[in-house]
């Protein structure tokens, strides 16, 4: 049985608001010709989505000495690193929109901080300490997207990820892995991406232990997320991943044809 979800009708609450590009050009005119230099090599490819990466370090260098509070008043009290991450995510999303010809569209933000995408489009934003990524697609065959990026965990963090986020079958995968830190990062990131993709549909918090990552293929860079038998309202989906420069990027796409977990 396919779970039935009700997608919220989101009004363009951001209508009339300035894009992040416009705000940056106003606050730092010198950045106009240099902003494209912050774009990183595409981190992950998918035929049905448009994904853009932005280097937070490069963006930080361009904006060095400039107060960011006015650019991100909603998180004006946050650290500069957090502000840069937020700006980089919005820059990446607007770059993706422009690549699709949506030059006048922006990504808004609801009161809870969830991105508001232009009508008829879905997307997802993520960032690590070094890069921000955004992915977007037209709603149709694709219902929702979830993207995540994580720096590869160290041995200490590996223990926490294993204890809190993984099931016993996934821990067994670690014991047979030549690089358990990388594998643990991919498994954790895949679950984060799954949550982002499913949350707009299920409208509830999804625990790490409600789903398991299976059929992880390092050559094809694919995996499958399967809900456990008790999670009857969740769906089984495929995902893609890439590991590069000590970071893992994962992408989950939900489609109209996705069926509920057979249990």
C-alpha cells in the first residue's frame, strides 16, 4: 500500500523579498564578479535534479571584514561561521534556480526555518563546515528531495554514530569495512537525507533507527533506504552518494511510484 500524504499549500511568503544575490551585491558590490568563483565542482549528479555546491571558505574570504548581521537578521545572533553557512546555502540554492532559468525566484524561509521553494518546485539545502549544497527539481514525477553533506567522522565520533544512529545490521557492516569512518559517515548522511526528503510528506520526526540502509554499492554510488516493519507510514526509496575531499554527500529522491515498505 502506498502511504497517502497531504502536501501543504505554501503561499509565496517570500514574495517581494530580495534575493541573497541582490543583498550581497548591495552590501558588497565587489562580490558581483567574484560570486561565481565560490561554486565548487558539482558534488553529486542526478539526471532529474539540479545540484550546486558553494565553498564556504571562498565565500568567507570574499566577505571578510563585512558584518553579516543585516544579511541574515533571522540568525543575527549566531556565530559568523553559522551566518556564512546559511548565506552559502542560499547562494547555492539561487545558483541552482538560475541554472534552471528561474532568475527571479528565491528560496524563502518559514517561521520554523524550513526552506520555502518556488511554487511547483521542491528542493533541499545542506552544509558542512566547508561546503554548502542545494538541489532542486520540478514537482511532478518527483515529490520531494533530501540532500545532506557531512565531513567524514573521526574515531571518537564513529562510536557515537554507531551507538545512536545505526542498527545492529549496519554496525555489522562497519566491522567488515576497511574504512569504517567513511562508511559510518555515509550511513549517517543517508539517513539525514532520507529524513529531509520524507519530512515534507510524512510531517513527523523520523528516528534514525526507524530505517535501515541496505544495498550500498560503492561502485555505482547508490544505496536503498528501507523502513522497519513498525514504520508503516514511511516509504522505501533509493539514494545516491559520493565521497570526496573527506566529505560525504548523499541525495534521496521520492517519486510518485515509491511504494510503502513491504515489511
